[in-house]
C-alpha cells in the first residue's frame, strides 16, 4: 500500500467508527410505527415552550393519536417514546431545540415550521445570538398556561391552538413576503 492510502485510512478510520457508533445509537432508539396504535411520548415534567411545541408537532405531523406522559426529572424512561430528554432521538442537538430536531427530521422543507423552530430556539436558548421578535411573547403565553393549568397534559392540550395559530401566521407571513418580492 502506498503512503497516501495508508494516511487516508489512518485519518478516516476514526471518523468511520464514530459514524457506525452513531448509526447504532440511532437505530436502537424506539421508532414510531404507523399501524394505528396509540403511542405514548414521554418527557420530563414542566411543559416549557419546547415541550409544548414538540407535542404539537408530534400530534400534527407524526401521530394524531399521540398521548403524552410527564415524569419527574432524572427518572428512567421504561415505556413509551422519549422526547426532549438527553440521548433520545427526539431531543435537543447542537443548539437546536427538540422542536427544531423534529422539523429537521420530518419537515425540513416547511419554511413556516422552520420559523417556529427559530422562535422555540430563541426562547429556550438564552445564549442565542439572535433573538426572534415573537419568542418572548410565545414563551410568556406558555409560562402563563403552566400557571393556570392543573397539569402538564392540560398545558400541552391548551397550547395546541397557540401553535396552530402561530403556524397559520408564519405560513401567511411567508406567502405575503413572496408576494411582495414578486411585485
């Protein structure tokens, strides 16, 4: 073997191993089957903007029959599909919220959903360099729901209409911006 090939193998082999480990980790995560079964998605207590937005996305775009279970922090998830917990497929990655991860996995071409992802990201990541105008308002509404609702499931249920309205607003805003550019 010549030196270039050896150097290439030495440099790329660790990357290849990391890639395989990543694939193994991802494939071991629970997947959603589409056989009309009701899935239970499990996360930690306290329905923040990211958990509410993620629950809305799951019900709207992945599983309309989804149910949600909120467990105490640091509790091991034994049943259900984990979301917004460390190590889960549906969780925060590289500065993106769980909602952003879901959008990237299932609706990467939907510009309105990408805008909502920017809102959740700006709200959840106080270190985010760019604050999105709508983020503090949506975050305040979700925090207010937490104060008036009896539990996290009620907060998520009541937040559905907020994210429906936000999605409609973002779609309309994008349509208007396209119209403005074409004029």
